[in-house]
C-alpha cells in the first residue's frame, strides 16, 4: 500500500513499533499471503485515518469536508485514475484489491459499511467539538459504526476464499452474530484503550466515560459493567452457533470462525502492541539537570 498516509519517518517508525502486521496475522490466520496483506493494509488505513482525523481532535467540519473525495473513490473511481489526496488514493488502491480478490457482492458490502464508518466519524467529532458525552444508548448504537469492525468483518469471506451469498449475508442469525461480535470487540477496545484515551481529545467517546457520566459509576464499576455486557454478547454468539451450523454452509462457518478469530486476535494484539501498552507503562524518570 502507498505509505504516503504516514507523514514522516518518525510516524513510520511508530507504526513499525506498534506491529500492525501482527493484528492482521492474529485476526486472519487462515488467509493467504495476498489477502492477509489486503486485510492488514486496510487495518493500517483505519489506524492512520483515526490518528489523523480522530485522535488529533479535528472538528466535525474538517471530517465532513473530507467525505466527498472519499465517497467519490468508493462509488465512482476505477483503478489507475488520478487522485491527489493521500487517504483517497490509498482507499482506491484497497478498493481495487478487494474487487480483484472478491466479487461484486463483497465489494458492495465493504463499500456500504465503510461509508457508515466515515459518517459515524462526523458524529464522534461533533461530540468532541461540543465537549458532549453521548447518552448510553446512543453511544452503544454508534460504537457499532465508529469502531470500523463491520468494515473488517466484511473482509472475512474475502480472506477465507469462501464467499457468503447475499441470502447468507442477510440471514437474521448471521446479522445477529455479527452484531454480538462487533459489540465484544469494541467493548474490549474501550477497556484496553481507556488509559490511552482518558487524557486525549477523544476521551468522551469511550464507554467507561459514558457510564461514569450518565450512571455515576466509578471507573472500576464501569469496567465491570462493560465486562458483563461483553460476556452476555459472547453467550449470545455461543447460543447462535447451532442454528448457523444447521445451515450447512461452509462459507457461513468460515465467517463465524473469522468473527471468533477477531475477538481473540484483537485482544492478543492489543495486549502486546505499543499503541496501547505505552499508555500503561510508568514514565521513565528524567535524569536530574546538570547544575
């Protein structure tokens, strides 16, 4: 992928230390080399977009102004067309590879949920801008979009080589297990990333902060509540598995396994990546100044 989305050598080194390739390896362990690179590059794009537009504290207006060029790529542009903006150019590159390795249905699914993700970033930025902590139900609803998980789940059947039919993708139980898996991963992330985000521009957009503000929970109570919510979502996934197995579809089973790999792999990655662990480390004392 075009590395122009990383602005300088220092940023490139920071991304190298964060070992984003390990995320792809742990969440798509069944993928062949070319589809693993695709999925990993898409994750890096999402991290870079998050850093540039979200973690940086940019306002809703700036993200909104970026949408037309990104949506033009998603809807209209073809491989090889000239694109000046680096995020739009790399988005076109990824879209082209999804089209090459997958079918039209897979491309359309990814394109649709990517638009939802981008729109959700405007909502999140508006909260930052107005210093608003969203209501609990609003946050849970939108976190399923701001977390970008549906965009990476849309690559599971591309990476597995077993394409879901439109009917399978729209099956109520497939939709239900997807939503539960989405909840598990983003709630895990809210707990794991809280130390990193608690003093950042994005601190309001975390379920720990939301529960603390609107339900008066302590930080520990909020985390325990999130843990219980996560466990219920896992139980829902387990309960859905027999009905999904009864469909007799290898593609559906491969997709479910892909969701399970994302749950375990994202936690394994987050507990070892400097993107998150750096916030947990005590600061190294500075040597006393020379007198």
